[in-house]
C-alpha cells in the first residue's frame, strides 16, 4: 500500500485523535476511526472521503497549532483526498493532473474555448457576428455538436466508470446486486442532505470561521441541485430532439428552458456563495494543496451557468456566435475535467457514506482490514 | 491597552471556564466587565481546553443525560472520593445548583454531545461537550464578545493592591486596572515547577504537566500574601501515570496509557512495585501518578504481550516492541537479566483461572513480594510491548477559602467584601482530595455563575 507523506500525516493525525476521541460526536470520520486501531492507505482514503471539511474538529481541537502536535484533521484529509483522487484516476497516468489541477484546468479551458471560437468563426465565416434564423445550429451544425460531445461524453463516461470501480473495490463493496439496499439508501440520504455539514447537532459547520454556520451546506445544495437541473434540462432537450423530433430552440415555457433557467440560477448562486466563503476561510485550516482544484471547479461551474444564461438572452442578437462558442467551450472543458478534477468527489463521497452506513450497522471495520490469504 | 486609567465594575482574572462564565454573568447583569487572560489568544482557556465533560445532578432525563442522578447518590460519590474532606454546606449547594449547568451553557451556544453509544459516553452522570472543552470556550468567548466584555490576552496579573481589606486594582503589563469588584479565576499552580518543588523536592523536575503552562499560581500567591485564608496543602495534587513521552505541558487527555491492569509494571531497576490488578483502571489511574513519582528517576514501564493487544484504548505513541523479553529490555534501557527474571517469576506465580477483563476476575499470582490480584495472565506471547510511564499532574488542590456567595475569606476571619473566587483556585473547598469525573467543571460552572452575579451586585450596589 501507498506510504506517501500525505498518508503518513493523516495516519499521525488520526492516531492522536484515536487516543483523544473528543470529536466523536462531530461526524462520521471519528466513528469510523474508532472502529480501527491501525491506519493504512485504504482506510485513510476512506476516511478522507468521509470528511466534509467542515472545520469543526480543527477549531475545537486542543492540539491545533501552535501546539506541538500541530493537529489539523481537515487539512490533512483534504490534502490526502486530492492525492487519492489521482490514485484512483483512469487511465493511471492521468492521475498526475490532480497535482496541479487548477493550472491544467485553466489551460485546458483557454485552449478549448479558443479552439471553439476559431473553429466556428472559420466555418461560419463572415456570418459569425450576425444574427441567425435557426439560432444555434446556424452556427454549429447539429451533427458536429453530436459528434464532438458524443465522443467526449463516451470517453468521460468510461473514465469515470473505471475510476469509480477502482474506488468501489478498494472500499470493499460487493457487486451491486448483493448490496444491502437499506444501507445504500442511508448513504444516499446522508449524501443528499449533506448530513455531516451539520456540525453534529444541527448547529452547522465551522466554515468559513469558527462560528457554526449553515452557509456552506446551503450553497452546496444550490450548486448540487443547480447542476442536476441543468443536467436534466440537457437530457430533456436530447430526448425531445430524438424521441419527439422537437429540435431546439425551445419556447420559454418548455421543459428544457424551465429546468435550464432554474438550474442556471442555482449554479450561479451556489458557486458564487461557495467562492465567497472560501475567500474568507483561512487556507491553512482547510488544506493548502487542494485549493487550485476546488477553485477551478467552482469557476468552471460558474462560467457554465453564466455563459448559458447570457446565451439564452442574446440568442437573437449578433452576439450569439461568440457566446455559443464560449458556452460550448466551457461546457466541453467541464466535461473533460470531470474524471480529472473536483467533480469526481460526488461519487467517492457517496460510496464512502454507503460504506460508513454498513460499517456503522455492523459495528465493524470493513475498509483496509487485512484479508486472510486464501490457502 | 491604552494609557488612560482603566476603571471597571467587574474585573475578572483568568480566562478558563470559571472566568469567562463569571464575566458573562456580570455583563448580563449590566456591569462593565473586563476579562484578563494570562495566555495568548491561541492558548486561552487554561485547563478547561482539555476537559471533556461535567457532572450535573438531575431528577429525570436532562438534555443529553438519561435517568436520574439525585443529590443522595451524588453526595455519596463525593464522600467516597474525598473521604469526607469537603465543606458540606458548599458541596451540597454545588450539587443542587449543578442542575442548571447544562441549560445555562446551551443557552449561550455550547453544544453537548447527543448519545452515540461511543466509548466516551457515560450517559447518566456526565454530559460530554461536543468536540471537548475548547468548543465550550469558543462558544462562551463568542457570547462574551457579543455582550461587550473587554477581553485582553497575554494579560498576566502580576500584582494586586488591597486597601482596608478590600480590592483596589491589579497590575498587568506595568499598567494598573481598577474595578469595584474582582473575580479571581486564575486556576491552580500546577505549572509552577518551583512551587511544586517546595512541596515535592527535586523529583518535581520530572513531572509532566497535563494542562496549560500558564497556570503558575501567581494570583493565588498574591491573594495569600494579602491575607486570604488558605485551603489545602501544597503537596496535594491530582497525579496520574501517563506516557513518559508526553509533551512537558498541554499533553491533555491523549497521553493516557490504559493497559496497566493487563500487564505488569516495572521500575528503572526492572522490578515490580505495586499490584497492577488492584481495581479497574479508571478507579486506580490516579494513584499511579504518586506510585511512579516514588520510583527512582520517576519512571516506570508497563509491559504487555500480544494477548492484551487491542483490548484497551489505543495509546498515542507507539509501543516499543520485541520478540523476546531481553531484547525488549535492551530497547527500553533496562537490565535484560533482571527483567527476564522478574517476568519469569511473575509468570510462574500466576494461578489458573478464567480471565475476564470486564469484572474483578480474581485471577491472581501467589508467593511474590508484590502480587497481582486480578487479571494476572502470564506474559508469554510475543511480540512484547512496552510503554514508558511518568507522573502527570492534572491540577492542585491548594486554594483560597470562600463562602457560599463565592466571597473570599480572610485568614483573620473577616470576609473580603469585593473579591470573589471561582474554579480551580477555590475548588479545594468542595473537593478536598480525590477526584470525581466532571466535578472540576461543575464546581467552576456553579461558582463562576455565583461569583459573576455577586461581583456585579456589589459593583452595581444591588
Ligand atoms: C487534561 C485535563 C483534563 C481534564 N478533564 C476534566 C473533565 O473532563 N471534567 C472536569 O470536570 N474537569 C476536568 N479537568 C479539570 C478542569 O480542567 C478544571 O477543573 C477546570 O478547567 C478549572 O477551570 P478554571 O477556569 O478554574 O481554570 P483554567 O481553565 O485552568 O483557567 C485558568 C486561567 O487562568 C489564567 N491565568 C493563570 N494565572 C493568571 C494570572 N496571574 N493572570 C491572569 N490570568 C491567569 C490561565 O491562563 C488560564 O486560562 C481536567 C484537567 C486536565 C488538566
Ligand atoms: C454525492 C453527492 C455529493 C456530495 C456528498 C458532496 C459533498 C461535498 C462536500 C462535503 C464538499 C466540501 C468538501 C470538499 O471541498 O471536498 C463539497 C464541495 C463541493 N462540491 Fe460537492 N458533493 C456532491 C456532489 C456535488 C455535485 C454534483 C456538484 C456540482 C456539480 C458539487 C459541487 C461542489 C463544489 C463546487 C464544491 C467545492 C466547494 C468549496 O471548495 O468550497 N458537489 N461537496
Ligand atoms: S481533532 Fe483534536 S480534539 Fe478532536 S479528536 Fe482529534 S485530537 Fe481530539
Ligand atoms: S472537518 Fe468536519 S467533517 Fe472533517 S473530520 Fe473534522 S468534524 Fe469531521
């Protein structure tokens, strides 16, 4: 198993916590910890993905710096999370992208957006800065769109599935058909309600500062449901196009539009709020190396919704060409960065929470336990 | 602090729970309050930072507590540990008023831990702070700031002036601060090695202080010098056996070693010196501090074998391990032959029986100078592990005498009209010796509230 600096630091920190245990009421991490006497890369990766980075256990820790134990659970686990996202990436060598995540996501978006603008303006020619009767598809033919997004989408799906499978196996989950569905539902519920951003008693987490607050939980809900609605809008559009032969553009009162506008608003309010409180939070407390990854993901989500809503507004104006290229460029970057950026956290966190529900019921450690060699 | 003369209604010295609670109570009564905390902001809150629970009396379930813990039972518990060394009037009042502690704290933002079924959860007698004492402090300081209490850190009281047996001012960082009432809540003197040496001799050099380095007893000394009545003796302290590798100060709870009753303990000469299985560890750990303090170099080593692994709370520092006893002896710097002799004599003396760590199983040794009376299993299954032990001082008992209004008594029999004391600095009035889990925080809470209210009443002429 891995023996990196991040793994060693997380093990050091949790060994102290396991002798102290004052924080056991805060969240799942400490309850999972108490089921174990020793820590290894597997169970630390598991606990890292259980940690919601709420900060409560840092502000309440009697051993926080400047104490010589220099204890910072959220930072140790956030940095380990970023490392293990890379470990579980597929194909393996792409995992390196997590090291300088902010940088490569930024470069990629610049590259793709430029490519879109140059590509479309070359194909559309003089008409690029014109209004278009059949709006979007007048600029980029529908078939081109399908070809680009279809192939990228297929690759992303495969990469996500491969990473998730690897994580699933490390978390010792059985094949999906023999899962305990009651526990799965518990995990899903804890994920959707962001239970462990509640501080333990529903008072809220210590973010951005020591005072318990519900702001991160709320802004994440906006982000999450905003994203889901946008996703639903796109799906609805696709279905209407193919199944009902109703191609875009749609009226204002139509399923894709309503979902898209609501989702877009959520995906503006959420990431803006998260960025705002992030700027106020002290970086040392929440982990240092992971910041670029968090911020680039937030900015990408924000750009997606902003360009999407502007595009809707300028559809019948001369700006439609440039806005469409911008929006599609951003969306394509978001797509491509899904397996190699912060987006992956949703899946790993969901899986970790399901495993926790199972461990809690059995009152027994599952992840990272030595399996006796088969004779 | 600015240079103009500072004048307050109520001045509180010490920023642990007793101090901040007194300050809050006084401010809630409308007094102009200043809190002086000797430690920097990062170390505020003294030993309170390291606590985990308090012990409220209650009839019927109370917040996170189940069942009933009534005055009779509480009183019996207190009598058992103090062996009668208490002031009954003050003690009974403390027990009764402890009922209000949880609600008082919850109303000011302090979180308690709901039942989890976790290891620390006692459920009936002790209410655990979510995240520990630092969470309690953070919430109370936030509340205090909102009330407009003027809080100063790095503000060690270095002198105090009395006039006609009444408090006049204190000196902090070469500046005098005046107030109508004064609350002394600056903890004990456990971090003052020189003072400990006066009572214990040079062995005190090897003591580890489990709590804050800022509880040096300066204020306590000043009060005694100005005629306060002393309670308790300087050599009395709560001393437990903890991991010898713990930091000199502020190691807190995690340095405990919970496997003494599962193994044997030897001193520097590789010889056993006390019955490791006398009683359950939580009932015995507080005598082991003194036992280890009495050994050469104030050090001991607990030795267990593979059978004991995993059946006690995981210690914070890794054990030294080896596959043979002589190898282990070399690793921990003991004479290999003596240790092997001690262990084999012990092993040979173990009598058959059914080992059960959940009860006093009576599995014992026979014929040794020092027998083990429970849980005596041979140390014979490698790998062997050793943890080093040293005395860890939790708190001291010496303090100033007070009335039920937390008013400080003078040695000449008078009452000091405007000085009130709360917390560890007066806990010896109630807890003359021994210890009951959660009693320290309970005394500090009850007397903190009384002291704050009385100090405000005095200052505001109510
Ligand atoms: C490791 C450990 C664990 C404990 N666990 C528990 C527990 O679970 N439950 C329990 O009931 N009790 C526990 N106790 C005991 C408990 O800590 C004390 O009873 C309680 O905290 C005393 O509160 P206090 O406010 O009087 O003192 P403290 O919290 O120690 O505060 C004293 C303050 O005074 C300041 N100070 C000192 N000198 C000066 C000066 N000259 N001028 C200005 N300020 C000064 C210090 O900086 C300090 O902040 C524990 C103690 C330790 C060491
Ligand atoms: C199973 C579902 C999910 C869970 C349990 C979950 C949980 C969390 C948690 C606990 C955090 C804070 C800790 C951290 O930074 O890692 C977080 C951050 C974040 N999540 Fe999610 N998430 C989920 C899905 C999603 C989805 C689908 C999106 C949007 C596409 C999203 C967007 C974000 C963003 C932008 C952040 C960064 C916030 C910041 O850095 O301040 N999450 N998530
Ligand atoms: S974070 Fe600090 S206070 Fe909380 S369990 Fe860990 S060591 Fe103890
Ligand atoms: S930061 Fe919050 S979620 Fe993470 S371990 Fe600490 S209390 Fe739990």
